[in-house]
C-alpha cells in the first residue's frame, strides 16, 4: 500500500507523537509498504532517516506551540490511505479538506484530549464540538492506546454510538503482559530471546501477551523466529539511538498504556 503519515512533529524533534509516527513509518516500510511522512520542518536542522521511508519536512507559515500551518498538506494525493496523528491543529483540518475533496480514506491515531483554561479552554470546547467532530467522524477508524482511555476521553460519545470504529492499538485490554526490554543485537544474544519465544509458544494462553521493546541487528532474525513458531507477532518498539532518559520515558509509557 501507499501510505501517507501525517504528524505535526517528527525527529529530530524528539517527542511522543513524532516518535510514534517515526516507528510506525519504519515498521510499515519493513513490511513492504511504500511510506511517505509529511511533517513540519521543526527544528530547522538536518536529520538522516532510514532509506526505506520518504520524509517531507515543510516550512510552515506560522505556528502556535506545536501547531504548524503547512499549506502543502492540501496537495497530498495518490495514496491508498492517510494516517493522521491527532491532535494536529491547522494540519488536521487541511487533511480533512484534502481527503474529502480527493476522496482519500484516512485513519486517526488519537493521542490525547486538548484542554486548557480561559480563552484557550473556550476555543478547545468550541473546536471539539465542531471541527474535531467532523475530522473524527470522517475517519475510517480511530486508534487509541487503550479502550479504557477511549471510553473516558472526548471519544466517549463516539464509542457509545459506534464502538467498532474505535480500535485499541495494542489489543491488550485486560491481558496479562510479559514484557522484555533490552538489546536485540549480537552482543546481547545471551539474553535468550529464542527461549522466551519457545516458552511463550508452550504457554499457549490467549490471556497473555508478549511485548518486546528493543532494537538491534538480530531483530529481523527474531521476527522470523516468531513467524516460524506460528506465534502472533509480539510488539517490537525499536529504541536505538534514544537517550537513557527517553528510554525511561518509553518504558514508563509502555506500562501506562497497558494499565500498569
């Protein structure tokens, strides 16, 4: 498939939404999809990306926080689907208009509610009942980190009316998690990942999910082992190149997502 990933931020700006978009893009490309990222040129420094993804970083006319106005988003066309990382003020509205005009399907990953006090709070309230509703209603599917969050966020009414539209991203609600965090490279071969896979296969219990967080030159081999064992692929979140602080944040976010 030809997939367009849309995010307000993206590496070299290191923050949650952009990092998720980055890893989604790389993994989709590893599966054989043709992936192009559209994002802001912020910060305005150079950055080297994996060769299997295309990244278009555009100058913006203006910005408010991490909301960038990028008119080029109206020119996106000839994709099988668009993946919008939301919220993206100014950008999401352009994607909505473009997709509606060109009849391109899009899906949304919904990260968080936008709330504030004073005038910004009033704006978010009006926006949530108008433009946000239009953007989310037009989406084919909406991904959330957990159904619990979806049911208790601004998506709650939408979930009540159309629960099949809201999809839990990792499908681990009410599951028991076996988590491994570590290097997936030759210097760490002694970690025994293949033994963990075999043990998980013998466990054969749908109430358990195996989550692998890591990256390295053996990662492809481990994915092939999973396939050969007939397992549902564990979730692998590559973390190479991140600082120790970001590793801690990622570890923390994983447990928060899975209700820990």
